[in-house]
């Protein structure tokens, strides 16, 4: 039994209570059959969103950094590869 059962009124569905308790959400509450399924889907969607934004942010910043430098990233990678051989 979840906490929504304790605060819900008569005739309220889990989706209605999710919309009331969590007004900002990534996954619509109507897509899931229960609160537990919605909670797992919401957590996975938020983690995927955070990871994707972090990845593209790092890629953008590193691209601007290497573009502004005289030494290109493939030269740095090549020099590390050559240095590790010797």
C-alpha cells in the first residue's frame, strides 16, 4: 500500500493524486497503472534527462575549449599515444 491511499478521497485515481501531489513531472501519470510504476518511470526519465543534458553540456564546453586553442585534440591524443609507446 502506498502513501496515496492514505490521502486520497473517494473516487480519486492514482493519476489524479499524482497530478495533485507532483504538479511538475516528466512522465504523464495516465501512462502508468499504479503509483509504483509511475515513480520508477519518472525517476528513470529524470536520470536520463540529466545525463543527456550533462553529456551535451560537456561536449559543448570541451568543443569550444579545443576550438580556441592552437593545439587540436587529435594532436594531443596522438602525442599521448606516442609517449605511451616509448
